[in-house]
C-alpha cells in the first residue's frame, strides 16, 4: 500500500489480488475505486445502502441472522445493525484488504464502526475465480 498526495486530495492505493486494485481518495468527500470503477462516494453512499438494505430487511420474516455477500466496506452492515432484532451478521468478502481499509478511521467513521460488530469471512482467490 502506498500513499500519494494529489493537490488537496490524499490517495491510498493497495494491490491485493492480481485482479483488483483498490484506490481510496480523500478530498471533500471520500471515494473508493476498485479497478478504476467507483464503488462509493461519501456524499451519497447512504442513499444507495439504505435502498439496498431496508426493503429486504422490512420484508424478511426473520432478521435474527443476516448474511451479507460483498459489502466489505461495512456500509450494508451499518444499515443492517440498525435493526434491534438482528443478533448476528456474517459478511463474506473476496478481498481482505477491503475490510482492513474499511476499519481505518476514515471509512470506519462513515460505516459507524459496523465491521467491529460482524463476523467476516474471506474466500480464497482460487475459490473465487475457480
């Protein structure tokens, strides 16, 4: 991982698997890119994750145990943990670096430290692309 300064923005880049490049850009907002594709901006990520999580949680007959596939940034987990009847959240992420980056202060503030309250699993790269 290396840190690059670009004007008023800070960029953190980490290479994890041979198929994924992670870039975290901090300026007036925080943005994460995976392979040059925007994954989120702190300006509007709440709209996306609220719309993603709350309909499913509202319609579910039981919310005791929740499984999140992907979501290593912790934003979906943040929304799931708003439900008091949720007892456990398991999160499966391909790339362990995503979880490490999301537990740092910058993103951890945005995801309300949700990754400290979930159990997460990482798939072996060979299993993921197998």
